[in-house]
């Protein structure tokens, strides 16, 4: 973590925050990224204790000094906080300190959107002190990408790993634009940025993550001529190339003939089942197949379908998972809708979040049964949504062995953790 101190902050717990960040060390061995301390991005209502620009996400950190140390802090986003059972009283300010932190995060997100930089997810961290042993947050608040914690090194690191979950690492070129948007005029050596886990955009690692960055030869570039003395050797190149192509063709034909009758050698279809289990915060998700569709509206219903028919969608991925929780089995349907712009993603999420507005149907309604002859009924599913850049995730969770309710806390917890899944068609 490369720590850049722009200005000092007034909160006492800010010292603990700085110590935690420094303890991660330089480079990406622990976390990587760039931490801007005491920065005030243009348009932000306040100086921020820290903005952590990580390779896969951005965290806005706001420090809050409590009156006294506490063993337990109950910290809902929409209600008054309590320390060890006693209400935390403010003098005419917001209902709790998280209100200002959320406003700061929204301002940062709007600033980045206005500058049209890499659409990394923006999470919020409220660092409380002088000391808090345990912080209690409602699961719905955790799903919103907010963590309230005492800034110990491992606690802060866990929050960073949970919230910074973008599909690909931000290249150095885009990182420079992000840093310029947050603090104009900031200059950091490119070697340091590469060491912090930001790819250069042209390396093999970056190419494996995304094919959107393709180097091109400019009009003035050309291949230098080969000296004439080498022309005799070059005569063999077409012959060798032709022979190599012939060998590859013969090999491909042999493999195709041998595998045609072998079911195990045939590539699976779009709804094939992957068996690798995915643990998230103590919950294990077992994939049960995924499918990708270019026509999003066809697989939706209600107001969501009407909105998609009008506005369209670049791609839809529907992924199925099963979860064992407390002796019960749950079915989870994760729908990822990708758009060409972040504003469309925001609009669809607002429509989908309204009660009774519809959503995405499971493949079973289209003739693709749930694996294992299961028949989950998503009519009364627990529902959560999330947004990541130009994508929206809509998650539904139901019990496989009984009736379900939208307000079932266990199902809501499962659905909230499913937001961290990254299904691929």
C-alpha cells in the first residue's frame, strides 16, 4: 500500500487508521493500492480521512471518534447508534455518523462518474475509536457495501477484500485518471504503481483478465526491412509454415474424430454444471450451472421486462447455486445484467428494487429444470441487489425443503453474500 498524505485529519482514531495502512507495507504482498490521506476531491462536502484506491475497488474511509471506548457498538445506517446499550447522542447533527460518510462516498462516486474513469465499485468504511471490540451491523447494510469497524490492520484488510471485488484489476493508465480526479496534480511514479498491483494494460496478466485493451500500431510505425543478406534463409519460411499448418490440421482432425463419440470429451453447453465450491464468509455456494443471453428482456417479467424492452441490455448471465445452511438447503439465482453505461445500470436497479416490480426468471420456467430434480419456487424469494460499474446483480434465494419468505433473515444473509459471486456464462 502506497500511502500519500495530502493533509492531516482531526480525528484521533485517524492515527490508528494510518498505522494500519502503514503496517500493510509497500507493494501488493498484503493488499496493494494507493491510500490518499486527508484528501478532499472536487465536489466533496468534507475532507476525507482516507480514500483507498485498490486494484479492484475504491474505499472511502471516514473516521469517527466515540466519547469512550466500547465493548459493543450497534451501528445501523438508518437509526441511532448505541454503545454498550446506551444511545449515542449527537447535538443537532445527523441521526448517526454514517450519514456523512455515505454522503462523502456518493460525492466521490459522482466525481469519478463525471470524469468517466474506470467504473470501480466505491465502498464505505467508517473507522470508529478510540476502541471498539465488536460492531453489530444489519445484513442489509453490509450488502450496501458499508463496513463500520475499529481500524485494526486485519479488520481493515478484511473489509478491503470484501468490498474491492471488481472483475479485473485497474490498469495503471486508468489509475492515473482516478488519482487525478480525486486530487488534481498528484504525481506517483509508475514503477511504484506497478508494484502495488495495478497492471500496465499490456502485460500477459492484464491480457488474461480483459481483452478490451488492445495495443495498436500507429500510422507512422513500420516494420524495418530485413537485410538482403538474410533473404536466402527466408526462402525456407513459407515451406516450414505450410508444413506446420498441415501438421496442425491433421492433429485437429484426429482429435475431433476420436472425441466425437466420447461424451466426456465434448465441450459442455451454456447451462453446464460446475462443481467447484465457493466459500464466502462462512457460507459455501455450490454452482449448479450458468447460462448467458444477449436478449435480456425475454428472460424477465413485470416492470423489469418492460424497462428492458425499452432500454435494452448488453448481456444477461443467470447462474444457479445451492447452499447448505443450518441443516437446510437453499437455492440461489444470481442474475447479472451488463450495460454499456453506468446510468442505465442505476436506472434498472431502481426499477427492480421496487416491491412487485418483477425480475429475472429461473431457467426452469423456460424448460431447463433445476439439477437433481429440484423444484425451487422463487415467487417468495429473499431478494437483494447490487451494482458494480456497468453491471447490476439481482439475487433471489429460497429454501429447497420448505416454504420461503422475503423477510427470512437466513435467506437474506445468503442472498447478501451471493452478491460477491462473479458468475460467468
